[in-house]
């Protein structure tokens, strides 16, 4: 049986481990549809250490924990912790560790989840560490693709938009490197994937093309189109953000040459890059994607807690 402990980076997992999580997520979805709530984590405490704002990630983790029968404690901002009083991050985590069976952490600093895992005895799950990674989002993305397409191997996938700052784009690229896929990396030159992500793709012999325009030939080739917002909070200045904003906008007209079975994904929240008019198209899968996060996070909580 595959055994994970901390879930910090998609670079740490291999194909077998990803597929194990996806299999368990499918089992969780089936059980939830039949029972609603399970007791696999009854008596366990899951702590949501969210130093950074979140809607979907935090609520889906809390829902997942409750669905598994666990109790949930935690906070949703730095202002509500003793870090605001000057306590070190490490001391905060060491304290949280005394109360927790699993710690789910989100923080604006890259590498913060790894720092937490170094001082905590409980398993740590990275729910987003600044512009670095968001591994559980990438896993629910894989699960959505697998559900919709029946496979991941053999697909052509376009990652479009702010590839530099969007941590999910980093994690998803790392995750997809374990599969036989072709990637189109679509972004302006100043929003390209970071060098360390590109080096990883090259080391894993992933087929990819870096392009700046989404033309009809590329659109016709895609099985999956994954877009993200331009992340205002990651830019050094408002001027830089405004240069990037609206670089790519996905519309029904843009996709008129797309395959009938193309799916469009987005981690949400969205802005102008994915207008509401896309919601009524047959391509939209982003709200289903959000729902799938509960099943994947149930699976991850169960795996790190050694009950799955």
C-alpha cells in the first residue's frame, strides 16, 4: 500500500502515489454519495492553520474533515494568531502540533509548509505556500481530468495565463510530469513558468511547447484548457499587474474551433480571464472541479492519517 506522510510538493510524489490518491478519492466520492458522512477519522483533530485568506481550499478541507468524521479547529488569518504578538512561525507550529492529528497549512511565504513539517510531529499538508506550490489543488485537478477523460496519459493540455506566480500551475506541471502528456505553456514572456519548473519538465522528458498566442491550431489540439487569474497580490507594483491583466481571456468565440469534448478548468477565484458567459458552454468544468476537491482532500486526510 502507498503510504504518504507530509504532502508538501508534487515533486515529492511519483505516478503510483498520485494514482493511489485518485483511486481513494473515487472511493470517497462513492461512499459519500451513499452515506453522506464516514467515521474513518472519528476522534481525530484536523487543524486548519490558514495564515492566508482562502475560500475553496479551506472550506473544502473542512468539509472533507467533517465528512471523514474528524473534528476541526483552526484560524483563517495571521491576525488571529500569536504571530501577531511576535511569536515565531516555528513556535506557533510547535504549539499547534500539541493539539493536532493532522495540520493543514496555508501561508504567503514560499517554503513555509516545509518549515512547518520540520518542526511538527503530526502530518503536514500544504494548502498553498505563497507563489511556490499548491499540491492538493493539482491533485484535484488530476482527479477532475481523470473523471472527465477516463485517463491522463495521452492527453494534450494547455496551461494558460500567469504561469509565473500561480502556484497551482507549478504544482500541476510537476504532477503532470509523471504522465505521458503533451503540454502547451501559454503566457506572455514576463509570465512564463519559473526556471525550476521548466528544468523539472525537461528532466522528466515531458513534451511541451512554450507559446504566447492561443491560435486555432493549438485549440483544436487540446483535450484540457486550464486557466488562472493574474495574481495581483504577487506583483511588485500595480503598474506591473496592469500590464499583465487581461493577457488571455477565454470566451466561447475563442473556442469555436475546439473539440466537442474539450474541458476548461480554473482553480477559482476568477476575474476577466474567464467571463460568466463560459459557464453555460459544454466546456465548463470548474465548479465540478471545486466539488471534486472535497473527495481528494478526504482521500489525502485518510492517507496521511493511515486509515486509507
